[in-house]
C-alpha cells in the first residue's frame, strides 16, 4: 500500500525527468505532425489561384470571390475555435476533424470546379486553418510545459517550415509534370499521413490545464480557470475572461500590432505571384512560385529554430521589432527589380518576419494569458486580428495596384510595417518575465 501511494505521488509530478522521457514519443509525433500538417494546412495556398485561372479558366473576379470565402470563414472561425480548444480535452480529434475538412475541400475543388462548390470548399479549408495553429500550440504547451515552450515552439515551427518547403517542391513537380489537378489529390495523401501522426500522440501525455494556460504557480485562484458548467455559463465565462484580458494595455497593443504586421505582410506574396504569372507565363510561374516558397521556408526553418532560443535569452520584444524592420525593408526591395531571381532572393526575407512572428507571437500570448485558462481563446483572437490585417492588406493593395501600379503598393506596405515597428517599440512591454514568474500574471490584476 505504501509503495502504491508513493508511485501515485511520483506519477502526479508534472516535470520529472522520467515524465519528460515518457513523453518523448508524443513530442516526436507532434514534430512530425507539424511537418505534414504544413502540407495541407492552406489547401495548396498560392497554387489554388493558378489552378482556377489556368486549369478551369476562371476570371479574376471569380477567383477573388472563392478565395475571399476561405479568408472570411477563417477569420470568423478563429476566436470560437480557440475558445473550443480551451474547453475540450479531445484536441487530437479536433486536428483529425480539420484534416478531414481539408481533404473534402480539396477533392470538391478538383472534381466539381463550379463557383458554388469551390467557394464552399475554400470555406471548409478556412475553418480548418483556424483550428490547426492554436490546437498545435496547445498540445505543445500541454506536453512540455512553460519552461520548454520557447524551444519547442521554435522546433515545431522549423518542422512546419520544412514541411512547407517540401510541399512547395512536391506540388510544383506534380503540377508541372502531371497537371494542376493532381496536386489536390496529393493533399489528401498528406492528410492521411498527418492523421497517423496525430494518433501517435498519447492523449494522457497532454496536461489539460497547462494546454489552456491555467497554471498559476501557487497564485490566488482566478474565476477564468474554473471549468464552466453548461453552455450558457461557458459563454458568460468566456465573455468575462475576454473582458479581463482586453482591459490590459499589453494585450490590446499586441492585438493592434498583429493587425498592422499582417496588413503590411499578407499582400506581398500574392503580388509577387501575380508579377511572375504576368511576366513569365503560367508554367514558369508554377516553378518560380515553388522556388520562392522553398527559399523563404528554408530561411524560416533557421529563423524559427533560433527564435525559440533567443526569445528565452534576450526577450520577445527585440525579436518582434526585428521582424517589423525586415518586413519594411522587404517591401522596399521588391520595387528594385522584376527579375525572377531578384524577386526570389527578396522573398527569402519573408522567412525572417514569418519565422519570428510564428514563434514569438505564441510565446507572447502564453505570457499574457498565464493563469487565465484562456491561452487558446486569446490565440484565436490574435488570429482573428491577423486575418483582419490580411483582408485589409489584400483588398487595399489590390486597389492601389489597379490605380497606381505594383511599386506604389509595395511602398505602401513598407510604410505600414515602419509604422508598426514604431508603435510596437513605444507601447509594447517585454513579456518574458511573466512566463518565468518574475511578475504576476496580467489577469491576476
């Protein structure tokens, strides 16, 4: 009886080395999942527009309508998806559901390329895209805890970028030699592999409270951490906790910063793809699109891996400022040449900004929501801000290109990034101390 009670007490400790060792299989499965989920997360991303234009013969208005449906669905789903992830223990089932939605969306686009079907398929892909990032981050936090989250997020994002890079090469080769439609079938294959990776993560290895940011390190209890009873109480609990979070200046500043960052960033890749398609033709545009995606993702891998380590040493704020600066410089460099090699070289800088944002944004959210139990709901809110910025970016940049040319749009995006850098520098505090217990969690106030 004594030995049994000792074993129970020892198994309850969350941070023993044996516990960490026992979770290694789940952590490796998570890293592999990040690699393969990158291949399916955006439902082929930039290649969809090329398929609809060259393979189906759609005009720009039809393509824009279909793609907008995906963006709008993703923006609308992001905050509810984050709140759902906070409430459910079945995080693996959510990822599997998202994968199935991606597969259905891609098959519907390939087999029934009507405006209604493609729009619905893009909406499904958009909703699934809202599930993956916060769910993967929640699983990572629940597996490794806060002390190892910095490096784990860097590793996860590096694997994700490696998956994106591999997908760009494979999709480019398959599309060039076998036809654009076969790329959609390939996505379904990657979905199956991703589901196998999900099933290799042991559900018992994921700490539910850690995964939703409910750890308080002995601080006074917070009503946000209490588990809601019933749907209505859950809704009231969510609104109360969002009210607490958004009363904090740091949360609001970061929310605005996310909008500005994606306002400056989102339109750059579509503009480059459009320039390549007009100047080089569709076949070459497929290869060049794959080329710049590979180049940027290669940089992303290195930057993401380093960002996790640097964020724990020098803090979050300096890295985020560097991401804004890289974004502003990138916008200016796009105006210097239309040579495909030059455009691909500049596109490598996308990996700088995106690599830092992908890692550091999650860490800042984890810092600001410590002890609230609303880590994933806040991720959803920030993702909604990102989607809003991306929508503004594509809409306004397209209008500027139509009336003033591509260079004017790039100058505008660079200026917006510069404004974001100044805004973040002046108003955003360093949040690293919150994660390491050097100050009270914001919601405790």
